[in-house]
C-alpha cells in the first residue's frame, strides 16, 4: 500500500477481465496479494488466484444519478418499495460508496438479500454515490440467466500453457484496434484474419 500511496478509505480501480471501483480497507494480507469478497470477484470476472491490477483513483466524481435494476430471482415475493426499503438505507448506512457501470451488489434488508445491477451512472462509467445522488430503480428486473452468461464469459486467463501464443495474438488484434495508424506509417496491411492450428484439445476454440 505504501508503494501505491494508498491508505484506508482510498478509492481504487481494480482490473481483472472487467473493471470496478472499490474502497481500500486495511487488513492482514501478504505482500503482492489482495483480498476481496465474492461480489467484487464476480464483478471483475475473476476467480481465486487470478491476477488483478490495482490503481489509485483520486478523481472519482460525485454522481448526479445512477440507474439500477434488481435481479429477478432475488425479488420473488417482495412487495415493498425497493428504493425505500433497500437502496436508500444501503447508501445511507455507508455514504460515499463508489459504483461502476455493470457491477452487481447485494443489499440485505427485511430478512431478504436482493441483488442489484448498475445499469448506468452519471458521470460514466463510475462515480461516488453521495446524499445528493439521484437513485433510480427500474421496474423491470433483469433475468438471472443474462447475468450468469456474463459471469461465465471466457477470458484469456482461462487458457493455460499458451502464454507466448496469446501474447502474439493480443498484440496483433489489440494493436490493430487501438493504434491502426501505426500500420499505415510502417506501410504494413492490417491483419484481417488469424489462423490457429495445433493438436486437438490445446485451446484453439477457447482462444477464438
């Protein structure tokens, strides 16, 4: 934490397969390790033992508004006002929580645990929810199946033993998307397709 100039209560950006924002909470943790709960791991699309990057973020803006939707199978049988019973107490109990578009968080109240997904934030893609932030909760819950599909998306880290090959593929694909003018400068045509070959079971389909 000293090397990163972080302290208790600091806002940080975590990056795995996805990105999220969190608040630092000091705890006993070995060097070069980070502890996070299951919800944060799910938002990052990572598993225990995966590699993540952490970066201090001092410029997180206060939110004008956020839009969230509940996950359908967590609101069965609930008739109360989700905004008044769940969301407002959640953000009041711990003010100045950071949220990131696409994140899912759990609110426990009235003997139920309801999951909400952040659909939009203003400013985007993340902000701090303050007492002045307008919280909008939609009436149409998102389906659990849709969220499970996104959690089970395959990433580069799911494929082992081909680090060198993955680096070459990422270089070809990402460089052509991020900096296409470079190919014009060096007078090389942009790659249009990649041919993967190798024995069965080596991860060609996963990479594709």
